[in-house]
């Protein structure tokens, strides 16, 4: 299985204070995110990052990934993909062969859907865009309120056999 994850409010809990790392500060991970992703990587699944960032923020965001222990232990640095518009996520996911994408933004998941990515997870741990009247343009979606639920969804997808390693 090839899993791609959005960063931002999917992996990093911005409601918590940043932690000091040397002279810099970094966001903290949502509880369970590191464990779920490292377990999937240990089981042989490929983990990639597809995230919309501001232009010029590549170094800062890469630092946060390294500080959180995601690079290079869970995500190969070559599997980090940045875009500057959420609508670009689908093209990236298609090009790298994503089979499951987890994102907190409906626009990102709609883009992923347009490219035929089979499994999509809407992460609502930080906020739920559905409350603002934003609609998904598809119905085949899983919703996770936290990383424990996301892990259960990944396990169910694997068990159903709809995805192999």
C-alpha cells in the first residue's frame, strides 16, 4: 500500500504550543500519528507526503518533518512532495502511485478523487470543513476524528485485501 499524507492540520496539532528545537520552534504531532505511520512503514507500506505549502516554505516544513522524526525514518526525503495549490495534489498522487490519501481539506480530497485514487480519508481532528457547507464531490470516503480511527481505517483497508503492499 502506498499512503500519502497531508501535513498541516492532519499530522501537526497547531493548537498545541510549538516545541523548541535548538534555536527554532516546531509544531507537535497529533497523538498517535507517529505510531500509526511508523507501524505502517515498518510493515512495508510506503509513506509519502503531499502537502500544499506557501512558496518559499520548503526548508521550514522539511525541518518540521525531520524534527518530528518523520524524515528519514518513516518518509524518505524523496517521497516529500510540495505543491502551492490544493488542486495539484491529485496529479502528484497519481504520478507517485498513491493508493490511500489522508487530508483535512475537502478541496484536497476532491482533487485526489478526480485522479482515481481508490481510498480517501478525511481527517477531522483539528476542524471539520463539512460544518461550513463544503461538500465532497464523491461518497467513497472514510472519516477519521483522530489518528486511532485513521489507523483502524488503514487496517480495515489492508484486511479487506483491496490493497497490497
